[in-house]
C-alpha cells in the first residue's frame, strides 16, 4: 500500500495529465484534490486527444477507482459534458467515479462575478480562466457555498440558494452593473442535473480510508502548479486553492502521516498563462520558438502561454514546499532545436541574489535571472524511450538538472503518447 501525490512544480501545464495517466497503471485509486474546470489535462487515448478538466486522468484505465475530492469546486454542466465525452469514447465509469459530498458547486453567479471582475477595468486583473473558480472558493471560505450533499434535500437547497442568490444579485448589480438569470432558472437548472450527479456522490474521505486500510495504492492528482498555489504561489496572481501537495490532505481528507511519496512534474522550460511575475520569461524569438515547438496554448482557454527558460529557483522552492522525492521531466523534445539552453539559478535584485522565491511580487517583477548555459543537442528526441538513446547533450542537461536540484527523475517524457517516455524508476 502506498499513497503518492503528484503536484505541478511550476505555473501549471507541466503535462501532469499524461504522467498521472501513466502512473495510474499501478494505482488502484486516482483522486483529484483541488481546482475545478480551470484545469486542462491533455491525454492521448487510443490515438485520440482528450482534455479532462475535472475527472481524474486515471479514468482511461478500466477498473481504476476515480475520486473527485472535497477540495475541488464543481461546475455541474462542465462535469456532465465531460462525462458525456467519455461515454462517447466508449469508457465505462458508472461504478468507479465518486464525487465528494463535501465538494462545493460552482453556480452561475460565480462565473458572472469572475468574468465581470476581470473585464470591468475597475479591479486588478488576474487573467483568470473566467470559470468562476475564485468566487466559488471565496464562498466556500465565507461559508455560503453550496455543496454536493445539499442537492439531496430540495427544500433545504432552495432555502440556502435563495439566501445566497439574493445577496449576490445585489452585489453583482452594484459592483458590475450586471444582472443574474432569474432565481427560478438557477434553481431549476440545479434540479435538472441533481439526479445525474447524485448517483456519483459519496463520502470520499471514508471511501479513501477504506481503500488505504485494505492496502490499495492511491494516487492523488493536483491541478495547476505550486506557483499558482494561493498560499505559496505568486500571490495575488494565483488560483484560489492549494495546488501544492498539502492540498491533498485537506482536499481529500488524507492525513499527512498517510502520504508516502510526492512526485513533482516539471517541464524542461517554463510557461505561465494569465498575469503575474515570471522572472525567466522570454519576450523574444526564443520565447516564440518555445511556444511554437511546445504548442503552448491553453488547454482550457486556448490563450497563448508565456514561455521562458527553466527556473531552478522555482524548482527548488517546489521541491521543499511539496516534499518532492522524485521528479518527472516533461517536453524535453521541445528544446531539440536550440543552440544554447539556459537555466536560471538565482534572481538578481541590485546587489542581492535571491536563491529563494521572494513573496513580494514587485521584487519578482524587477529581478534579473542569473543563468547558467548548456549546449543544445540539435537532434530529434521525440519518442525516445531509453536514456541511452538520448543525444549526449540532452542526457547531460537532464543529469545536471537532477544534480542541481538534488532529486532524481522518475521519468522523462519525450512526446504526448504513453510510449514516448523514458522510465527511470517506479512509484509504487
Ligand atoms: P483561475 O484559476 O481561473 O481563477 O485563474 C487564476 C490564475 O491561474 C490565472 O493566471 C490562470 O491562467 C491560472 N490557471 C488556472 N488554471 C490553470 C491551469 O490549469 N494551468 C495553468 N494556469 C492556470
């Protein structure tokens, strides 16, 4: 038995979808612990590309139990759409998908607030996905959220929805000059999806504890990445949940003493979407080349991602924060065409060189990355499945990153397909 957490080490989009899908081979349960349909996990299954937003990436393995934890915020329509897509692909998950009865629901007023706040020009823009994630988590913390278990009792649901709706209506009108759909429409929409959802709802904490007690392997899947963590990321340009490994404890009800391993997924370069500081960002032809070679466009919103060099300051920070004992390096093939590859080892701000990520976004905005350089390999690495077959300079790059970060790599991904992977160790 083992419980392992998979967390993103950068600003999301590290390629966790493929890695969780691979690691799920030896897991019995895959459980998502935070975020919502802001996430986009791309997976190739039987030659076809799927983008999952809410359902754990383990769903593509028959007979794996998939859990959506209490730490996730769920947009009912988005979840149902995703279920339909999987059914169309011939996947059967009726008896192996369980949604936490404690998970909060995203309602239409959350999306209205999110989009209005971002587009109004009056407030600081975060560059959110506009999916209502932040407002939904805000309601959870303010204790006015509506949870999956509330769907069970129609009278109670109507009562609590009415109270929150009336408050939101006034706030949204006065702040953003927008109207909400009528209460009856919001309530009816919830009632229409209620039975579809309730079939999958259960106490996932109890379920996971039973699975752990009976010796099963549990893989806890995070969305986004450490630098988007609401507590430890580049606040305020973060998502509204704990994307780092600690989120697995609160978001699934698994105590810290039960977690055995933490795997960090990191890209061979860095990307981020939305606003906020990004010390190694490249605004030149190199950045453009990374975007083109890496197809760096958002899986959820289609937005072009900002691209830059590998940031070892961020990686070290993620290793410490998450307690990472093994890493997975993704998209090494994207660097195939570069003459020189750079890695940031510190942030220079005047006379001071930071080895850690400072909390103050102003420092992060103005600091200059301190780089070390590697010679490129200028050879194709796509699809290589053994470390010995890599060009010498690619091997050196990987070895040096591991030495610099003092953590071994479990896998190196050389393409989107399952087979395009160098396996260097096992998780369970
Ligand atoms: P929100 O999560 O939609 O509130 O967006 C907050 C920030 O997190 C924005 O910068 C988004 O672009 C970013 N973000 C949210 N989800 C993801 C993701 O899955 N990958 C990368 N960035 C994300």
